[in-house]
C-alpha cells in the first residue's frame, strides 16, 4: 500500500544524480578516491581523528567489537531498547549481550546506573544508543566506563551530526566513546542506500578496522592501482565490509545537506510537540520533549539529530488501535523497537531482569512520520489524526453483558 504520508522520505536531488554520474564516468567503482574523500569529510564533521567507511551499520558494529578484541566469555552491556544489530553482532563475536534498563519512558536511553548493576568480571564493553538522535547521559556513562575500565561503543546510527555540548567545546556523536558506528540506510538522516562508518580517535582501533574491512590484507586495490604496492600480505582473518565509490559519492552530497536537514527535523519536531502537548494530560508521553524546555549538560535540543518522532501511548491496546486508525488515514507509522530479549533468538537467556520500563516502552511506542522534506501541513495532518484517534470514545468494558 502506498501512504499519503510515509514514515520517512529521501532528500535526493540532481546533486546526488550528478555525484553518481561522476563516479560512472571516472570508472572507478569500488573503494577509491570518493571513499577516501567521504571518510575525510565525515571525520571533519564528527571531529574524530579517523573515519572508516564500511558496507553498512551492522558491519560497523561488528568491526567495532572485533577491533576492541571482544570475544567468547566476554559480556557487553547494552540497552534492551535498540535495533537488534548490536545484540546480533555481540553474538557474532561469541560474546554475551547483557540488556540494561532505560532512564524512563520519556528518556528511552540506557540508564547509567545499570552499568554498575550489570557489570561482572566478564564485562568488557558498553554499547550506548542515542535513541532518536538524542544523546544518552554521556558524562555519567563515560565516567563509569573509565572507572570500571570498560570500552565504550556508540551505536550512533540515529545521531549523525548531533553534537553534545559540554561547557567548553561541543563533541559530536561518534566522538564520545572509544569507537562510533553509523548507518546510512535509506531511512537514516544521511542516506546512501546501504552504507556505514566507523569513527574513532584511536590509531590502534582504526588500523584494525581498516585491515578487517578488506580481508585482513596489508594493501588496498586502490593503492596497487596507483603503483604504491605490488603485492600484499594477509595479516588477519578479515572480511569484505567495504563500501564502494558510488555509495561514498552519495554520502558526500548528503553530508553537505546534513546540518540543514537536521535543523529541519528539529523544527518539525517542535511543531509536533506543540500540537501533541494536550495528549500529555491524557496518559501519553512525548519522549525528549523536556529537552526543548531546558537544556542540560548531556543534551540540548538545538544540537540533536531528531531522527525519530516517538510518542508513547497510555497502554499497548491504545497504541495498536491508534496506529490502525492512522494507517486508515493513509499515515505510515512504525515501532522503534520491539523488545530485544523478547525475540525468539534471544528468548529469556540474556535478560537479568529489571527491564520493566523497557518492556512498557516497547509495548506503547508509536513512531510518527518525520523527514526533512515533510511540510508543516503534513505535521498538522498527522497530529490531528493522532489526537482524533486518541480522544475517540471507546466501547467501555462495563457495557459488555456478563453472564454471571
Ligand atoms: C539502522 C541501525 C542499525 C543497522 O544499520 P544497517 O546499516 O541497517 O546495518 C543499527 N543500529 C541502529 C540503532 C540503527 O538504527
């Protein structure tokens, strides 16, 4: 079915078409000069020493775990409210994901106190996810990770271009931990179709990632093409997680639009919050809205990436009924995310309890349409439809005839 208002949409124009044509005319399709330029430009934006482009966000997470030497018998603390990629890649390296609770239904990011609760002698790393483009409480999390000598990985797939302002200079998503992971999948803030990036300030980590990205080989095809090397050695058992120059060329164009598009997402978010405010007195929650009222140490609204527009319904039943009514009105919604420990492949095994808020969030969350080319009129339409659905009188259980 095609929707009147989709969940997300691309901001692609003639620039992206020209960028792909540039690569086609140049006839170097695999990882080459466009990728090198994309990495340099991305590192400048993120403020990290290094950026290493990879084939997708999941590959970025896999590389991060491998570069940090995480493997069998290691535990990785991570939020239960996340896309499944981080948990799956934890399993892929033979380690155990340990799921932590969120701060609250209005702030669905990993609660820093969970790190202390869940740390064991096996804990090697913490993955944080800046849900919806809004930062986790990074100052607290950084301090706890330092104290317990845990590596800190940012799953920054929602937060490309977001900056976390401390007192002095602001630091971008992907520069706050040991290693940052990004995705450029079609519904993200920076889109190449498939694509991803690993960012880090650590020379030792980027060296490992670059090696593992391309079969563990000591030199690249591009280097050999330019006569810089004649042969290669294999230094590690690597993968093929390379991006290609077509995707990198798209990424460079999208990078130029990033700040403008993130700003547009924030404007549309503020519109939504204003229109949906009246639902807050009726059991609904607008996550992160408090950030617009007062900025804090860990996150200020005017620096977020506003990737998603999540709203939390009073209960699961209302959530599904309202999502159905929006669908009938031609409005696409989604659910970020189903509860990871509830998936068949994870069922029960990794959960150490204490996840009531995460479970409630996953049952009650509706993700509303949000994309930079969206109009204020469309925000009005979606908000109006949600309010109508939320306030429509429901058949009450008390009028159902009973038999006793
Ligand atoms: C999109 C996404 C990923 C996975 O990225 P892919 O490019 O689809 O592999 C991982 N984590 C989060 C939070 C994401 O949003």
